């Protein structure tokens, strides 16, 4: 019988809980001290990059290169990408340089890290406010955060920040609109979130138009036997290689299965169809009455599919390079409609690329390097090879040959770092890259093994034959 035995609410239970609470409280104190120390160190790293670039004739570019180099150095230690570290450095500098009182309150345990996020997020509207007004806002925000949880004080702190803001909402919206962007967040089970940060009126208008179009498709279904807007394919099937998904196809398509998609599914399918095969209304490449070239651009993805999956022998997942696994049906659909594909022969044990052949291509080196590298070869980077540049490890200007042993894929960010910072790289046999950081740390970047491979089948020994 241990100390937790006995009736619930007994003295022994209370004593055990007191001990646990004390342990958690002590751990929080240690964790807070470590987190604050990390924030201060990251802020110093950002300040170091700023000093390195000071006085440079190209100050903006020099600072960016210095910050990338510092972030990459720290990323190797933290085992995260340099882009993530750079974002954390920016946040740390903002906290240390503009929210000293908030940092002190966090360090002393008066508020939590969640409260710090609430204050800094709300305080972003005070970027042009005087130091006195910022300090006044910060003191009032800390006082509110000390008495309640982050989720309860968030709206109150945001309203407080608006009262102290010196710039009009219109001016701040103009700056915020300049940060509009689109990004993909990989999810589970072969799904992802496509997120667009847009002015609210544009975002709301897009959703309204998608809803109207989706509702029209639903209303056009023939009672009892409505054809699928995807034709013979199901609602979850993939678009073809050209990007067409036929989301708005006519109903009543012969023997097609009834369209049972809900409004959310139809809306998502119309959204995909418009982006993959539509043409923008404003095309700067258009001349006169002729159409421009933007509508002719087709999406490109880089997919690795096992041969047995391609043939339908199994339903193992394929790999969307730079992203995440995708399902076998989608992979087979893409492979069936593409105009060009590569066959990759890999080592059955190591998984490294041994040979590549490809139909209809004049670039044997490019096809080999894409198969070998798969993505950017800087440590931690996963940008797909089709979106990278082929770099000469030994610069061509210094006599480096255009040979496979001297070539590797680097994204634009890390290609620039190799050129303009103290990061150095050399290529070893087998496509291995050995990176040396400005502080002398060495990072080995092996050629990635394909995530799909054959495994030998071991037949158990069933003993001697019965005859």
C-alpha cells in the first residue's frame, strides 16, 4: 500500500497533493528563470547582428545577412530552423527593449508567459507612441494581468491599448495590409491548412462569394439523382496534374454517384478549383485584347511514390517533398496525369540514390540532384528542391566545376548566406555536405534517404518438411 491509498480526501491525500503542488511551483520558478534568461540571450544575439551591420553601405542587407547567420548558429544548438530562431530573436528584442517592466513582472512571478504574450500583442498598436504613453499602458496592463488568467484579460488589455494608441485605426490598417501573405500549415492525415492573411473586407467577400457559388452547386442537384460535382470521383479525391478539380461541374452526369457533399466541402472544392485553374482579373502580362500568361501557369509539386503503391499493389503513403505524407489515391492520380516523371533507384539498405532516369528531360544533372537532395541542403531546411537553386559548392568563379560532386540544392535564403556570411561548406563523397558555422561548429548534412523504401521479407522457419 502506498501513500496514495485510502479514501479520497483523506489527510494522506491532502499531504501528497501539498507535496506535488510544491514541486510544480518550484519547477515553474526554475522554468521561468530559464525562459527569461533565454529571452535576454536571444535579444543580445539580435543586438549583436545589428552591431555587425552598423556602418555598412548596404545596412539593411548586411543586417539581414548577419541576423540570418546568427540565427543559423543558434538553430544548430536549439535544433530548430534558423527561420524560427530569427522570429524568436525579433520577439525577444521587442520584449527586452520595449517592455522592460513586463519582463521584470514575468521574471518575478507576478505574471506568466501567457500574460506577456497578451501585453506584447496588444501593445503592437503603440509602435509610434511616446515612451511615456507606452510605459503608462504597460503599467496598467500588468496590473490587470496580475489578477486574472491570460484569456480573461486579453480583450480588456486590447481595449486599453486602443485608448493609448496615437495613430488612427486607418493608418494602422494600412501598415497591417502591407503584411498580407499566404502560407500552408501541414496537418494530419494528408491534410493542410491554407491560410491567407488579408484585409477583413476582402476575406469576408471571398467567403461570401465561395458560399454563394457552393450554394448554387447544391441547389442545382437533380432531386434523387444528382451527379457529383467531381464527376465519377468522390469528394475527397485529388485534382489532376493540371490542377483541375472540376468543382463546379454540371450535375446529372450519367452513372456518377450522387453528390452528397456538405456546404463546407463544396466551398473548399470551389476554392481549390478557382486557385488551381483560374486566371486573375488583373494580369500585367496581358496586351490589348489578348490574355496574359498568368492563367497558363500550372501548380508544381514534387512527390516521391513507391513503385508498388503506384501500381496499386499496396496503399502505402507517398511523400510530398518539403511538406508531409499524402495518400496513395492522390499520388496515383497525380502520376497518371503528369507529363513527366522520374524513376529513382535506391540502395536497398542505406536508401541513398544510386541512379535516376527520366522521360522527356534534357537535364540529367538536375533530375539526379532533385532525386538525391529532395530539399534544401542547409541543416534543418525542408524547402523542396523544385523551389531551390542549384549551388556550386566550390564557386564556379573560383574554378568549381559543374559536376555532381560539386552541386547541391540551396534555397535562396541559404544560398545567400553561403555567399555573404562566414558559413562555409564542403561536399564529401556521397553528396554529404559538411557545414562549418562562424563559431567553428560543424554540422553534417547527409543526402536524405527517400522516406519510402522496400524492406526485405523474412519468412519464418517452419522446421523440416513433413516428408
